[in-house]
C-alpha cells in the first residue's frame, strides 16, 4: 500500500521533505555569492532596490519549491498508476492536498535558509550553522521538551514545526495510529515562520551597509 493511491501522496511528501537540505544549500550558495562577489552592491548601484533584491531570491525559492512539488506530483502519479490495485479519479486525487503542504514546507524552509545565508554571508559557514542548528540545537531542545513533557517547545523550533505539517505516516503499516490529515494551526504556523523569515531577511538587507 505504500505506492498505492491515496496513501502515496502523504508517503512521498513525508520522505521527500528530508531532501530539502540540498535545495537549502543551493539557495545559501546563491545568496552568499551575492555578498562575496559584491554583485548585490553593483545591482543596487545599477538601480535595483534592496527590497527588490530580496524579492528576487524569494521568487527563486518559490520557483525551486514549485518545481520540486510538480516533480513529486509527476513521480507520485506515475508510481501510483503502476502499483495501485484500484484506480479512480477520486482515489488518485483524494489526498493530493499533501502536495500543497509539501510546497509550503519547502518554501518556508528555503526562506529560513535565505535568512541564514543573508545573516552569515559566508557559504561554508552558513551551511555548517544550518546543519548544526537542525541536528544539535533543535534536536536538543526537542528531546529536552519530551523529557520534561513540554511538547509546546516544538512549536518554537522553526524546522521542527515546519516538518510537523506532514506527519510521519509509516507507523500505520505497523498498525499504529497516525495523523493522516492536515490541521489549520500547523498550517498557519508554517505560514507564520515563512513570513517571519521573509521579514527578517528584508530587514537585514535593507539595513545593511553594502
């Protein structure tokens, strides 16, 4: 049932989101190169505003997210059509909304990496900080919250709360109960993190001496 409709949409998005670091690194490389080679300064001299520069990177993050979502849709559609024992329009598109959740997850995460790259300005250091934040800082606070029975801690951790939009579906194959739907509070939290990182990146660039 892993590859069958409609389960395939949640299964695929739950797996694919773990590859977001690769796109995050590419965006960090893009933004840090602008500072390293002073192309952002030249663009501003040529008439581009700092806010427009930020928007160009935000649009790039959106394009990467959209392209990844479309690729996942095509992959899921082909795989589902091959392996599903029963095929109908209702089954094929029943849980396709998980692709929207994937898009929002990836977009919000890429805005986070954009903020990190803008803050640090050095590609290798920014990538290292990003990995350390995810693996050490967030996981450390998350484990502490679980031990202390303070689950609300997770909602203060950007990457954890972004990842939590699509819950891990695989325990259900071991007959365990899982959340196989999206909730508005988790949805709104991801939008909130994305908006916060967009605002913070814009403030950094606008207020920085280039």
